[in-house]
C-alpha cells in the first residue's frame, strides 16, 4: 500500500507543479524533479543518494539480512518520513492555513501527510517488535540514527540562507524547526523503547 501511496503523492506534486506553473517541464515528472534538485543542499543527496540507496542496495542483494532491513526501516520511516517529511509538512501546511493561501494544495498535502503518518506507524511498530526481539536490532536502530542525525539536521536547513545559524522559513526559526523535528523523533523512539 505504501508504494501505491507514494505513486499518488508523486502525481499530486507533479500536478501541482505543472498546473500552478512552478516548474514547466515538457518532459513531465523527470524534468520537474531535475529542476527541483537545484534547491537541495548537499546533505539531501548524502542522505538519500548515498545513505538510503546504500542500505536499499545492500538489502536488495541480501534480502535475508534482517539487521539491514531494520537499518533501512529506521532510516526511511523514522528519519526521512518521521523527521524530515513530518517537519516540512507541518510547517508548510500551517503557514498556508495561517495565510489563507493555496487551499487546494493544503487539502491535498494534508492527505499526503495522513498517508505518511500511517507509513511511520508501520515503521514504528516493526522497529518496536524488532527491538524487543534482539538487542542487535536495538543497536542497529540506534547506530542508524546516530549516523544519520548530523546529515538530517543539515537537510532541514535551506541551502540559500546566508546566516546558517539564524534563519526563518514559513515564519518559523531554525531553532523551532529543529526542535519540532527532534520532538518527532523522540516521541517515536520512546514508543520503540529507546531514547534519542
């Protein structure tokens, strides 16, 4: 079901970008994705193209490697969806609701966020079960979080800010953004039986 959800999310964003005129892409999704890359910082590529891809490739080659599966679920469901996606969704939706802008986008993005919450709940449940099953899985969760957090914090920072320590986006400071992200992770780690 998650793959179907993600495909629906791609269609939603592609339609929004196309119809609102954010990115013109004669070739569709691929060209619009390429155009968005100029707005990403190097940490984004490190997290997705190196860390996540490395775990997924390893798991693809060794599907019986449960410890790798735990690492991949931790990185994807806890960090990418549970920290980055939830933080972005929260502040983008909140900003547009306060400003009374883009009501159709807010409605669609709220549905995307609902799907993401379900995905994260699945990941949290899986990791809770694995952490109870064996301490090596607990260690894998904590190791993955420890390795990914410094990169994740950098992904949260817009690449265009001049003052890396004091910036504001959607009316929210860096401190508030990072605080919300940390709270998202702490809540789920507590459910799993771990601490950040």
